[in-house]
C-alpha cells in the first residue's frame, strides 16, 4: 500500500504503526536508505503485512476502530484521508482502509523516537485520560513551539525535573514522559510504584516535569530541516552544509541551552565556540535564548527544594558547583547511586549549566543525570534499562530533598 509521510514521521515510527520491521520497510523503499530523514508528503510503500478493510455502507470511523480494537486516532494516522473526519461521520463505502498494528493502552510510545509532535499529542491525551494533571505552557521556543511543564502531585513541597536540553538527547524526554504516565495511572488507580504509596506522595509533593527544553533542536536532530524553514540557511551553514543532524545538541540558532546560565558563564565562554555551532556555543550572553529564559523565569517563580536535569550519556550524576552546594547534597547523590548504580561526580569540568546556576542562586541541591551508555543519540534498545535505573531516582528525589534539606 501507499502511505504519505506526515510531519513528525520517521522510518521506525511508520514501521511500528503498521506492525512491520524497519528492514521490510526499507527493502520496499530502497530510496529511503539514501536519505537521513523523511520528507512530509513523500510517498512510501508499506509491505502488505497489514490488515486492510473495505468500508461498508453505514460504517463510521468509530465503529471500524472499535471492531478492530484500535484507537480512532491510530486509524486516522494510518489513513491520512480520515484526519479531518469526526469519529461519528459516515464513511464512503468501497474505500479500502489500512488497519494499523494494535497498540497497548499506553499513551507514551517508548519504542520509537520522541519528537515535539509526540509530546504535544501525548500531553493532550494524558490530560484527557487523567483530568487532574496540570499542564502549563511556560514559554515558547525560537520557532514558537510550546514549552510544557506537567505537575505531578498537589503537595506544598516542590521539585523540578527537566530533559531534552540537548537535541540528540531526546530519549530523556521519553523517560520523563513515561514517568508522568506511570505516576498519573498509579494515582488514578490507587496503586503503588516500587513500594511507594503514590497517593500519599501525591498529597505531599508537587514535582514539575519539563520533558523537552529544546523542541526545535529535537525536531532538527530527528526530522531534519526543509528548505522552506526560516533558519534553513543559517542551520546549513552552522552544520557545514551537511543534512545529517544526529550530532546536533544546540537549539535552532546554534546555541547550547545548557551553556546559557549565569554561573561562571564567562569562564565557560573562553573555551567554547565563538559563534553559533552544533554544540557547546553559549550564546552572545547568558540567557539569550527564549527556552533558557522560560526555565529561568519558571524556576524563579517556584520554590523548588531541588532539581534534576536529564542528559545523555555516561551513567553518571554530576553534583555540586564551586562548593556552593548545601550540606546533605552528597548524602542525596549517594542514595541515587545506590538505587541507579550511576557514578557520582563532584562538579563537572564545565560551567554555565542549569544545575550550576540553581546551586549558585539558591544554595539548594541540583543534579545533572547522564543516562545511557555509548554515544548520542542513545539507542532505543537501552530504554528499558535506563528507565529501570532512573524510576527510583524520580520517585525518591523529593523525599531526599525534604529529608536532607530539613524542609
């Protein structure tokens, strides 16, 4: 069958949607192997490992989806011509539809790359299923993408978790979004997670989760850039004319969002690139980028006991900054080491990071957690290992902040 590529699609996402292997999809479309990214509007051939259905008189999108045990939105994703139709609308008989691979009830898909479009869709779906979730847009990226912060809990003691600061470290957004879904489901169903009473946790703490600080960069790293993009010329010049952005960590303007912070920024700038670059350029001055400004303002607005900033890779936890960290910070990181097996490292060789600024500004505990092993982007095959190592940190961090900071 023919499938028209949609914005946000990758080869892996299409293969998963139709229940076929990536190898089978590439074999049917040899041209895909010559390009790093798909182009919206591109037509690909999906091997006939899928179920087809010819619409009968009186059929509706809702009824067909229910009969085959798939979600209406998944049926629309597999058949773009249905996207504008309401679930109750009667369909034209004789049209042949593709019935997509049956997915689990999970909203967050951790078996494929995680794009800004997945985040927006998942945030809306989670809010629909769990209305008690509070989702805020705390700002917008250079390209106007919403910067979401999701609140877990209703308690007075707050913490902040953030991820996908770097474009090719998008797997950290998947980790945080799966945690959001697991926590929301456990609270709704009055379940425990790893022995923790989530209802009691929920009423004691409020953890704000910002899964994707750098949505423009993630989009570039995963989906490439089209010539109609307003930053196309600048991005291509920064990337030396190549269309492969898998090594890109910066935002769309070539600024590293974790080198943007007024915590010895001038020292970091001495050894960093002097102009926009795929990585490590700290900008013309601290907090020059709207993504960093949004996190800065949000942090100053709240009263966080401590923060976790997620990155990849190395299985390490960086803690402390210029010996400004409060007493108890080491005890906290030693407990994180016990539950995750990650290696604690007291201060990194670089400055101007978010956790550096947070420690300097508030004298409260901040940690940069590097997940995965190898090179970025970390392979999806490591996701389950990464999540199992970090779920206990995510659960325990607010309790540790409370215990050792004596709040």
